[in-house]
């Protein structure tokens, strides 16, 4: 038993000695051998232009949506197009049943013939009265014939049918919306901008657009800023409509996801550093002597950022050497 205790003490002693030797070697290698900071681990502030941008998302929409109406009440005989089909202005999209109005036309034609015949049977004042009756009957007949054109519904605009509310054998009422056509001569993206940034945007301002699904990047123009905000969880946001520039030659589809960026503020020729250099306490580590690994943490006051570079208002000077990764030299820097 005593022999085992003796062996245990020897092992513990060896571990302690090993730790002391290891620590000594560590400081020997980095201190006594005078290890210096690698230049690749240092970075200096630069003068740059910083653009603060608003980043948001939306979907591709048509520039306008046009409703098609029925001008008479009747049964649907033919529905020429489906949702998603492209139509040109003037294309026939629905044909309605004319049997009822054709019966009325036939009846009115008989009334006109009867009125003409009746007029021939009289003279003088009575003839004049019956002449007026003929004209009234003919006018009614003309109106009925003119209504026949309303039994065919045509596309009022070129575009894509996004909604069809009726089909064959359905009954449609006068003034009812029967279909919706999207005007895709131009495309819009509607995005939401929060209240703290909306006053930095204006009509006609340029936007940067990316549609990842087709690897498409382009610019756009703000066409509308809705002045009526929507509140959600205590934050108000506003809808901004952006028209995509030169989109007619691209294979765009309605509903595609898009990223939109607006320039909110620009500061030119300012001192700047990569934002990742600043720690949680808004400090950077400055190396004053690379050979002796001497340096210090310095607090910095920052301005606007573009997400990668950040403006430095105070705390750094041109030529300062910032250590990119202080943790790498832990135990070495003084």
C-alpha cells in the first residue's frame, strides 16, 4: 500500500514539473526569442467613402392590375383563356349567350315592320304620329343590336391573366368583375421601410435590386412612397414602390423574391476600418511596437457603416496599426 502511495506522489510531481517546464518553454519561445507580430495580422485605417444603406425585401409585381367587367347579364358560353395566359389588348376572352337578346331583337324587328305597315294605312296628322312610332321602334332596335357587342368580352390591356372569376356555363351579372390582367410592360417591387429611415428616401431615388433566383442584379427607381404607415409591434413602416429599370429583356416572373437596397446617407473621404475589428466594448487593439509586441486597447467613436466598413470619428489616427486577432497573441502582447 505504501509503495502505491509513493508511485502516486511521483506521478503528481512529474505532472507539476511538466507543467512548469511547458510554461517556461512557452515564454521562452515568445519572450526570450523576441517573437514579433506578423504584418499580415495588422491593418491600418484608410480614407474611404461610406454609404449607409437600407436593406429590405419584396416580391416582383406588375406595374398595374386591370379588371375586366361584364356589361350585360348572361350565361357564359366560352372562356378563351386560363390564369397565367398572356393576352394582347383586344383579344376575346369570354363569349356570352345571346339567345335572349336575339329573341328581343326579333320581337323588335317585328314591331318596326308593324309600325311601318300601320303608318301606310293613314294620312295627315295620324300619319305623323305613326311616323314617330316607327322612329321610336327603330331606335329601340338599333340599341338592341348595339348591345350584341357586349356579349363578347375583350381584354382591355395587354398582360397576364392573374385571376379568372367565371368559367363556361356560369352566369355573370352586369358590371361584375370577370377577370384581372396584370400589366407587365413594367415591373414593381413593393418593400417596407421603417419610420426611422423613411424620411431619408425620396421620389425618383435610385435603388439597387437583386433577384437571386435568376442571378440578376440591376437598379430601380422609387415611384411611390405611401404616406400612410402600418403599425406592427410598436413599429411603423411604410410601403415604397420601386420600378425595375430595363426589366423587359429579362425572364422575370410575378412573385419572384427580390432584395432591394437604398442609399440612406453618404460620407466621403472619412477614416474607416473593417467593422469586425471593433469589439463589444467599442475598442480596437493598437500595436505600438511590433518587435516587442507592445500595444493597448483604445476606445473608438464610430459613425455610419455600410455593413463592412465603419466610419471612425475619433480614437484612431492614420497610420495606426490595428491587431486583427488579439486572441492569437494572447500571453504575448504587452
